[in-house]
C-alpha cells in the first residue's frame, strides 16, 4: 500500500467514530499534493446536506485526533467540507445513491471522437457503468472513465 493509501485508510478509520458522533457520514477522504503542498481532505455528508457547523465540529474533533496520533509525516493542511453539488462519484456506494440522477462522464480517450457525455445514470457493475443518453442506454467500461460526477442544474 502506498503512503497516500495508508494515510487515507488510517484517517478514514479515525474519522468514522467522529462522523457517527456528529450525525454525518464520510463521503470520501483524500490525501493529495497540490502545488507542492499536502492536503488531507475529508468530505462529509448527511441527508439534507451538511452545514458549516457540521464541518466545523468534525474538523475540530478530527484535528485533535490527528494531533494526538500524529501518523502523517509531512506538513499538511486539513480540510473538512461537503462533497458539493457536482460531487465526483468515486465509489460504488456513490453510484448506488445516484442511480436515476443526471451525471457527466469524461473518458480518457475519445469514443466516436467524443470524450464528454451526459445523461441519466442507469446502473453499474464491476466492469461497466450504464448511462441513458438521448433516450438510449450506453455502457462505458469503468477502466475508460476518467471522471463521473453529478451534473449541476443551474
């Protein structure tokens, strides 16, 4: 397991009881480097959406737990937030909750000269994700998908 995966797994395990105590669930945890700076990001969610107070309460408790364990060797910034309206659908649980919703999908390589698709998420399995585009179901190999996220209705 890479350092990134190890940190994310340990942070997720540490965050689970904190989220449960605050009535929220973990949507995702990521440890990423951007412009030479490290970020530990925790995305939390709950039915009806999270508030700034939810994020603050989880952030304070999580920060205290991280300080006590001190397992991350690098200097990093901690961020706790909602996954947002146009949230990425990274896990099967994210896809399951989003069936029937409008999604935007980007592929690594063009398919019929197109890399961006949008439609209604119809289903998925270990190998494929099916999206209804213009009334027709279209399946995409999961390995070909660079990003799938909820579409923003503005």
